[in-house]
C-alpha cells in the first residue's frame, strides 16, 4: 500500500520570520536526501516561487487556480531547479481568494479537497507520488492560512529570535485550537524552528530560552542563524543550499531536515 504524503503548513502570522526561507531550504534539504517534495506557494507575494527560479510569465496556473477554479493539481505543478522538488506557484491573484470564496460554506476545505483528490489519483495512477508537501503560508491568519491548516497534518512554525518573538503566537495557538475543534481535529505541531539567531547577541539566547520554556520539546534543537547568504539566495532564484552549500544557513537547514525526518520516524514507530 502506498504511503500518503505528510503535509506541513509553514505558518506564522508575523511577516519576516523566515517562512518562505524555511519552506524553500527545508524542501531542498529533504529532496537532497531522496524524498520527493512539493511546495505549495500560498502567498500572494509569490516569494517561494521566485526563490526557486519560477518567473512570473511561467506561472500560468497557480495555487489560486487550484483553490478557486478547482483546476487539477497536476496542471499547476512546475518542476524546479532542484531535483525531486516541485512547486505549485503563487501570485498576486491569491489576494482575492477571501472575497471570491466568501459565500462558499466549504471555503476552508478548498486546498484540502484539491490535495486529497490529487493524492487519491496518484495512489491509483501514474501521477507523481510525493513524500512531503510543504505549504508556504501568507503572513496573516486569513482564509488562505485556514485552508492550509485544514489541509495539513502538522504545522511547522518559524519563530525569529528577536524582541517580542512570542507576541502574537498566543493568537496563532488560539487559531490552531479553533481549527482542531471545527475543521481539522488531527492537526498537530511538528515543531517550532528558531530563526535569525545571532550568537553575538545575548537577546537571541534569551529569546531561545524563553521559547523553549514555553514550547518544550516542540522546539527543534537546530536553530537557523542570521546569515547573509540565506538572504541573498532568493535574488538569484536559488535555494541557499544551491547558492552556497557550505554557508551556516545551508548547513542549519540540512540539520533541520534530519530532525524533521527523525521526528517523523518516531511518530510512525
């Protein structure tokens, strides 16, 4: 029997915390160790698509078409420069999803329905079978994020090592509980990843200690450093792991992928 892919929503309603960087580089690291990975770019900015070298003209069908017009997912999927890593691109049309689906009673299930339809057909046909699907969410608790949480098996939460890092997370946790109680009772948190860590700054250590005290073993041991190569890579249309494999940011995401896989192995045991 084929194993269904694990679906992770990469989520935090704050912007600039490393959601897209994490989606791209974790996806690349998982693909590098032989997993077949799909990223769903669910942000109207389309930065995950840009960071994987997908030009605007090439985004003829996007995640907008997937959830609004119910286009079959395989028609929206594009290959990337990373072997075994594909993407459903995103674009500015996603900003209109909330309005266009406002009268649909099942509007929060649109992405789940699309993914489940594809997964079911892949199990019984010749479509690509993915091991992991990563949904790169927008920086808000919008209809798009609710769709992602409803579709996901688990959440991966990037959290920056900066002042007031925990501010707003209580709102995210309330949303998670609301989704569990009404839309997706099996939703879990795969882990919290500390990003933009600066070992020269005592505040980073203080924030890391605070987050670990709050979330316990949900926090990954791996921390993602503040690293200029991570910031530069998207402008070249490459994941950091291709742009500079040996930079501290790339090495951190390789370790994070190992941790994610270990947690998945423990969960399945």
